[in-house]
C-alpha cells in the first residue's frame, strides 16, 4: 500500500502518525495563526497604534508643559529644564507611548473581537467553539496530508517532474542503491527529475525530486550527488516531509495565499511587485514569517542537522560539504512558502563546520573545487550501526549506517584519478 513510503514503519498509520507529531510547535503555530484570526489581530494592532500614536503625539505636544506640577515648576533651575524638555519632546514621548499602547490593546482586541461575545453569553459554549475551530483546523490538515500523499505521483508529474532518462538513471541508480545500503534502509523512494532552471533536490513523502540544473551544477559528480541523496533519504525515512505537509495543511488558507504571492513575485519581473504584494498581503505574510515559521525553527534545524549527520555516517561527508558550499540553497523549494521555510535551516557556514573532519583543516576558500573523492561502494552491511533517528515503537530497530564507511575511489569521468580533498591535513 502506498508504494514509495518507508517500509521501516509497520503501517501507513504509524508512518503518518510520526509525521503528524514530528513538529508539534509548527502545528500549534499554524493552528493559532490561521484559525484564530491572527492576521485580523495584526490589522487591528496597526490601526490602533496609528490612532493612539497620533492622539499621544498631539496631546504631549500641546499639553506637556502645562502638566508640570507647580512644586517642580517653581524650582529655580530644574523647573525651567523640565518645561523645556516637555515642550520639545512631549509629542515624541506621547506618540511612542500611544503606539506601544495601541499595539498591545489592538492586538488583544483583534484576537478577542470574534470570541468575546461567545464567552460572554455562555463560557461553556465559548470553550466549545474554540475546541470546534481547533478540531476543524486539524481535520483540514489531515485531509490535505492524505490528498498530498495519495496523489503525490500525479501532482509531481503535473508540476513538471519526470522519470530519469536512461543515462540519468545510470548515474543516479547506483548512487541511490549505495546510499540505501549505507543507511541500512529497507527500501528507497522513486527518484524523479525536474527540467526547470533552478538547482534543487527535495525529499517528498514518497519521492525524491532532483533537478537537472542541480546535476549540472555539481558536474554530475557522484560524490556530492551522493551526499545530497543521502541527506534527502534521511528526511524521507524520518517522515520530515509528512510533517511539513501537515503543517501546510493546518495553515492551508494562509499557505495558499503565501504560495500564490511567492509565485507572482517569482514570475512577474518588476521591481514594484514585492512592495505591492507586501502592501496588500502584509497581515498574511507577517503571520507566516513572524509567527508560524519561527515556531517550526527548532524542529526544522534539528531535522536538517540530523539529515546532514546521516550523510556523514554514510561516508559522504566531503560530498555533502562540497554540495553545500556550492549550492547552499538546494532545498529552497519552488514556491513562496517553501523558500520562506528554507530560512529556518541552520546557517550554511555552521552546517559546513559541523561536517568537518576533526583530523583536517578547512581554510577559506574551500579546497578541492574539482569535487571530492567518491566513497567506496558498500559490499555488505557493516557490523557497527549508528541510528539516524529514534526508532518507531513496535517497528523494530532503527536503520543506521556503517560506522566504517570507506572514502576511497575516484571520479569515473575525470582523468588523473582521485580529485583534491576538501580538507587539508594538519
């Protein structure tokens, strides 16, 4: 059932359940930000800040000196100084206080605007309304996830992904099988190729999509491509794509608006387009950028570092470092939401630092521009296994990678044998 899913999970339900729980912070942020009217609260906060800021400015500008207590005003030097200070700065202070007060009161008022009447009439009914809205948001997320997972092959092909050609599979097939052996996975997902101009490699719930542009940028070198494939396989095995789809489903109304705005900004080449989009859609864009995505940051960073470590344990340390140094945004995605979510990844330089071999030095600029050496193929699973994720209860031991993966080999299409390493021996 559902070919292409990780068979390590005993059932489809267990697999989806792990994905649903993988980023509970992101789910909570998507639920609150979308279904509890957070964009409306941002609008009311800005309007209230503007109104109270103007009131505070003019009140402080014209009434500041008159409000000085007589005891202070009669002091020989201090009284004149206080009156002069309030005369010059009373409007500014009043305006700032009005803006701060308006932001707080307007935001809280926007959140409570549609809920206060329900709780005022009947607190129990109000609580029931909150639970009903939360259940509706989660149900939309579940249905969207089932739709994306079930129809993923069709949706990917409609988006332009295709099967690899014969010679593309001659390159990618051995890399994929070797990475599957090294990670001790029971199966691997199908690999599709995208012909678009953007270099990327993304793990979906039941597929991995690699663009021809990425293969060309990596010079069709098996080592960096192997590092990228290992990275994507760890994401796929850990149900990280299921988690990302579920968060998008819970935030579906905001996701559709944000993704559409990203598509327009990418395809309509005019310098005023980003400004116009932000002017029209800033409550939605702000909710996504400043609330929903930041709540996913901790889980997203752990997932990225875990996937990087999986590539290291599979013997593709140099390959992934080389790919990251050359294409730091290879997981940025193809719509506005995915590109915004990519900003949650750890900084590229810090990821490169975590990928360093302790026995080597890595000065700038990066060495080995011809590409790292190809790891030796795995003939049989090793005895030492390091897990790449927590095991699923009742699903057997977690897959891992041999701890003694080889690093020898050479690029089959280059003369001169082994290319330069990416680090320098001390």
